[in-house]
C-alpha cells in the first residue's frame, strides 16, 4: 500500500479512535516564539488540531495535507471558521503559490511531517520552504530522529524515516536557511507511552 492510500485509510478508520482535540506541545511552543506573524502555513495538518489552535492566534491559517480523506473531513468539521483554509497538497506536485497570501508576514509549520518523507522528499520540502519564505520569515519543524527508531510507538504501522538532524542542517545551509534554535531529546512530544526522541528547529530565511 502506498503512503497516500495508507493515510486515507488511516484517517477514514482510525483517526476518530484517537481523541486528540487539543494542540500539540510543539504548537504551543511555536505560539510562544512566533511574534509579529499574520499568517501561518502548516504542512501535514492531519486532523487539524494544531491548525484549529493557530486559527485563534493568526489572521489566516492554511493547513495542507496529502490525504483527500482528512482534508475533506476537516473542511466539513471546521467550515464555520473563516480564517482557516484546508488545502490538498502533494509534495511531488508543483506548489500553487496563489493558494496562500504571500504578501503577508508568515511562518511555516510542520510537526511530525518530515519523518513521513523520504530523504529526497525532505530535500524537496526544504527547497519549497526556502522558496516560500521571505527574508527573516521562519520555519518551525519537529520530527523523530534516528534515536527514536527502537522506542515504543502508539501507532506502529506509520511509515517513519528516522532522521539524523545532520541531514536537515546540511540542507538548511544548501538553501540559505539558518537555525535560530535547535534542540533534541525526550519529553517534547509525549503521548501516553510514546515519548518520542525528537528534534526541534526554529529556522530563518537569510538575506540573499
């Protein structure tokens, strides 16, 4: 089963069994760091819990995911929230910039999205972020590292690319992005018995 079919099936059959209607720890962390931001673009929004939280803080939130199933579900569930827009997005397709308001000061946010990608797709994503961001705009990312590979998982069947942060840092330099903040460890993304070993970055677009 390819990744798209897997996630469509997951969101169709499993997502309602996991009662997560509160924002993630990383979303709360991001709000504390994202100053003077008008809009936020989230990649890999899943059931929309972080996007919903962000809609209370930003003028416009664009929440993107590759699963038709979850995007359609979110559009229906959150239809009355005018500043929250859900969009279907495939990383391997050309991104339509006209879907989002690029003239407003924005941040890009991706929690647990990178480790759902192959290394080649991670490079595509970092390249896309570098293209979308303007000088001094920021990217907030969190992902499972290689040290999480053998740790307990509440959801066992997800595809996961356990990433060495050195790969991410190398790509940041390649695409004119810099770490403003970087940390890795346990306790940042705990859910029941799943205490993921993650890396967090706050990344800024350099001047060209």
